[in-house]
C-alpha cells in the first residue's frame, strides 16, 4: 500500500539497530500491514495493537480513562498516550499511534471527518501532529498511513 515509505522506515530502523511498534485506531492495522509487507521487517517491527474501542485503548495500551472522558478518543492527548503505551507494551525503541475520524460518520461540530492525530514516541520524547485529510474513508485512512510512516521515519532519522 505504501511500500516506499515502509521500506524507508525499515531501512532507517535496521541501520540503527532500532525497533518500532504501532498503535492504531482509525487505520485498523493498515500501518502494521504496510510495514510487514516489506521483507526483513521482522527484524525491526515488534508488533502492533489495533485498539479501535475506547475500552481497548485503556486495557491494551494503558490510556487513562479520564483523558478519554475529558478530550475524547480523537485528541492529541489520547494519541500521545497510545504511542507511549505501544513503546511500553511491545518494548520497542519507537512507536507510532493514530486516532481519527475516517468517516463517513462519527464527525461532530468540532471534530470533522478527516481529523486525525498521529503521535510518534521515542524514549521520553513524543511528538503529536494533527491533520485534516480530505476524501472518503479509504483516502483518509491511506493518507493517515502515509503520514504515520513518514513521521516515524523522521523521528528515527532525527528530523523530528
């Protein structure tokens, strides 16, 4: 799906002897699928969690229920906690997490379809970016996968 971005990530991780993991909501495992489509990814990809429900975010990744109640699942705060949770759960050096509204439903007045938060974590550092992707559900998810892979590669290579 996003072969060149995934290959770049695998190359960056491999050259540094580093590992990565994923925590996905709106992409439903597409980031992990893109990474594992690359031969040799098993040496650097520790695993991924598809935490679509709020309960799964809490139970699997340790997202604080109070954060979910106060900010909602689609928020920079939850994306941050998902990423740091993935590092902890999988024991990886890096993690990327995504949460958003792929549509066509689920939007609110303040959170439109296409709103996605992507977080990348490494050690004590976590960077979160918000995006407003256009298009239908498939296009929002595809754009999210691409940006998540690019952000994680940028973090690994020290550009973020």
